[in-house]
C-alpha cells in the first residue's frame, strides 16, 4: 500500500458494522454502515453489500468484549510446539467453535502457581466467528484484526516510557461517549464504556466519570491482584473536562495524555469513536501491535515479506553490478585489455542476476501458502477433526495435514478415505491421487491423552 493511500477499515461498534477510512492526514470518514445482526445472519441486502465493498481491508476492529484470555502452563518456548499446544488447548476449551484456533496471539507469562506459561488472547465469542465467516464470504480479508484496547496497548508503548510499570487507567472521552481502558505491566486487561448525557452539567459529568473509575478499580484489583497506580485522560470534542478538574473530583492525580487528533466525517461519525485517537500507522500491522489475524493470512504476509526482501536484495546486487560495469567502461582507456575480459565477466554475471530476478518475479505469481492450505482444509470432510497442518515452502511446496475421526465401522472408514482422496484430486488437480496415498493408523491418538511439555 502506498503511504498516501487511505487506510481502509471495518469497525464493529454499538451493534453496527461500519466501513471507514483514514487518510494520510489522519482524517477519518465513515463511508457506509450495516446492522451487525444482518452481517452475522448473512442476510445483508445487495445494495448495502455494494456500498460496503472495499478493494481491500487493511484493518478489522472488533469490540474488546469479544476478546478472551487464558493462561496455560507450558515450559517450552519453541514456536512450533507453542502453536500446536495453543491450538489444541483453545480448540478443546471451545469444541463448538472449530475456527477458534485460527485467531489468537500469545505472550509468555507465569501461571498463578509461578510456573512458566503462555497467555493466549483469542475470540471465544461466537459473534466474531459468524461475522468473520460472512466477511470472508464477501471477500473481505483484513491484514490486521484487533480491538481498541490492544491498539491502545501498542500506542501507549510509544507515549509512556514507563508504560510497563504498574497499573494504568486511561479515560478516553469523545463527545458523549467515555471509554475506560485498564493495563497492567504493559498489557491490556479490560475496558468499559458508558454514555454521558449531553444534558449533564460539568459537575454531573465529572461525577459520572469518577464513579465509573472507582467501580472499575475493584474489578481491576480482582483481575490482577494489584492497584491502579496512574490515571490518564484524553479528550476529543469535549470542552470543560480535563486532568485538573477530574483530579479534584477523583481525589487522585490525573495526567493529560498528549495524543494528536483529526476530524471524523461521514454518516454516523460516532461509530468510529473508539478510533478517534488513532492514525493510519496505528492501524497497520507492526511488531508492537498484537494481531489476531487469521493464522493463514499471517503466514502469507510473512512469506510475501520474505519473498520481496529476496527480490530487493537481488535487485540491489544487480544495480551494484551495473554500476561496477559502468565504472569499468569509464576506466577502460587506461587498461583496454583488462576491460575486455572484465566487462565480459560482468555482463555474464549481470545476465545471471537478471535471470534470477525474472525467476523470483515468476515465483510471486504462484499460489500463496494460504490458498494451498485453504484447498487442503476444504478437502477434509466436516466429520473429521484436523489436529495439525504444516506448510513447507520451496520449489515444490509441501503440505502435511493430520486429522482424527471415529467412523462407525471399517466400511464407513473406507468411504471416508475415498471421499478425502476425491476432494484432494478436485482441489489440487491430482488425477492420480488415491486412498493409497493417505497414511492412517487405527491406534488411539496420542492427543487423546494430556500432553506434557
């Protein structure tokens, strides 16, 4: 995406789903809206669907309350083991949501017993999965999936040097809507939001905000067994409330948070209130921003990044060789015989690198890992539980997929094998693929017992 192109996004807020964009100046525009229930139920009117169309979706922002967390004991930090462990755990915790294992991120964290562990953030709320299924059906594939609380977690890292110390409460006031975000040791914990009547005078508004902060302090202490050490406030479009008078009302110091803002335009601008303090850079994938993007999309992004990095290196080498060749031609008046041999060698090397560039450019056009993995998953019938999937890149990409099932008898199992083989032939165009190519075992799977790491 060009840096001057607007960032396109979809946000879910107040039971509505809004299509919006943020331009390079930070100006936010709400372009179209639909009822969230219509999207979840898949009954989106055709005319509204056309209004929602985007060439691509850079970011999908969903409510914080769709997000859940679990901490598991796990001694190893080896990525392949961690991913397999997490997917198995959250799939087992939510067997009614087979897609739950595809959307998560994790951070190291000790358990309550002090053991090494991993804290997993994922979407246990069925609303997210129903919404995403229909977004995917309408060809929306967001590069970043996140929540307002996680966006603030990443942003505060850049603003507060001691953000990872103690407990923090952030009050974000936008017109008549007030959001409360809570963080502990650099990690988002939970959030709340309330409506503040425009008919309230300043004293009533301050009293309402103060009451909500005090109520939330109890919940915060229950969740992390610690107290809130600092309170910050940011305001947008609200005159009168600031750190000074909120400090007086609260009886504790409140500090203004320095955050730039830009106008919000379009229909129902309040739908983008949770993003009032974010710019385009905040809504693009980065190392600091935790992403719950589909794991296959993440793999594709990593593959593309590595591929283009290799092309950039090859292009740099080509430019260097071209410059060196030009220098030798300029220098040729002093050593004509040497020039002839050197120039020929450089031309040969330059041709080799040009061929390499052509080959790598062709590689970009081949099927992406996510496309191949999606075909593999579509080949497996619904009654079969996928327990592992691995993609190996190279000249001949390879996919390893493991699964479990419990057929009623051997005849049903034979039918199942033929069905899988037929699906694979159809998905990948492999005319010679048969049940004989499928490795299987009738033993009790190891995953049926508790894994110990």
